[in-house]
C-alpha cells in the first residue's frame, strides 16, 4: 500500500457565500466520506482561509522574508486535505472522487518515500 495526499482546492468566496444548508450538506458529505473510508484515511484537516496565511521565503542570504498572505494569488486556494492509503493511484483517485468539492477541484499526489 502507498500513501496519497488528496488536496482539496476551492473558491473561498463560494463557500463564504453558500447558504447554511449547503455548508451543512458539504460537511455531511465529508463526514460520510470519513465513515465510509475510515480504513484508508490516515489523517486530514480543513485549513483556515488564505487571509490567515503567512509566507516564509528565503532571501538567498541566510535570512528570511516573512509576509502576510498566501504565496500566490489564485481563485482556488488549498482548503484542506486527506492523507489516504491506497493500493495504487487508481484506487486513490476513486477515493478522491468521493470527497465533496462543490467550489473547486481535487489533486491527488503520491507521498514520496525516502529510504
């Protein structure tokens, strides 16, 4: 078995403007995903909005520049993730297809293993 990260990207404005009913439906979808796939899920969390992000970047001279906000401006921001265990990429993609992504997309990436 291998580990994969399912990255959840979405338009924060879509979630912010959604009705309470839709937000409840999305949360219920995540709960159902968690219950159905508990054996495969190794971890996961939602992230605070990009307005809370801080970017730390090397200045190339043994120092760092720290700025408020995300690294790049984008319509769809990383909003959360699931760490899952799957036999292969195809199985990880099948898991990802079950994750609610009403306002964006999902990215599936294998975890790099160092020996």
